[in-house]
C-alpha cells in the first residue's frame, strides 16, 4: 500500500466502505487518509461512522479528536479527546491514551491523568522492578517467546509486546484479513496488514 499515492488509497478504501457500510476498518482507514489530506469534514464523517460501529475504538477517538482540533473546533475536540483518554485507559490501551494526552497538551489543555486500578498486575515474586513491561498495555506481563516474523518488525514485537496483547492482535488480524480480503502473498496485502498491526500494537512511532 505504501507505493500508492493518497488519492489511490482514498479510492481503494472508499470503494470498500461503499461496498460494505459496516466495514469499520475501511471507514477507519478512509478517515485517516482524509485527515492526512486535510479533508476534515470527510475525515470526521468516516471516523464518526467507526464509532457508530465500534463505540470503544480508541484510535478512532484519537484521530477524530485530532481532526476536530485541526478544523478549528477546539471545544468539541477537547471534549472528545478527554473521553478518549479515559476510555483507552480503561481498556489498557496506553499508547492511544498517551497520544491523546499529548494532543490535549499541544492544545493548551491539561489532560485527564487516570490512575492505575487497585489490584493491577505487579511483577512476579523474585522479578526485578526493571522486568519486561509491555509497550502497549503498560503491564509486566510475559513477553512472547520468540519473534513472530524473521524481520526487524518481528524483533520489535518480541522486544516490546506481551503475550496477552499479541493474542489480542492475532484475533484482530483475522478480522483485518477478512474485511480487507487481503492476499498476504502480495506486497499490497502485506503493507495493509503491517499498517494495522503497528497501529493496534502502538508501534507506529
């Protein structure tokens, strides 16, 4: 997908969304591309559709909040991002939570700073406080046993992602493959798959 220009990507995901109005992944990708192209009203429309289909979609909150801020609708954007911070924290999705907090700070607003719940997992007995902590969920869960792919991305996943989050992605990956009708034998199919994997696991930065 990286070889396609924004207009070509827009056409692909527009066709997917029109073919299946319930395809939340197509609407989400469409919203992100509209945002990149500064088509703020279209981005808002697509991202709100994602939230109709999946009301707890943390990344949709993040990108919709950013869209509203860039469109000059600060009050709406701030309200949405504050809600998104709390939602993402509740779900244990700390990467989008942190990104939304950063967007609020850039807008000159103090973000919500939710605290860890009592009873949150702690390192196992005998483990150092410096033990592995998952980048995505922020918890000291066991890491996956070996890189899932023999690539730099596979090593990054092994080094930063816990078993629990990887299992969540594995379940989501089936949805990604099916809804996008991906052929993983092609460069385009692999690019779309990797894009969603990085986004889901918080490996974009």
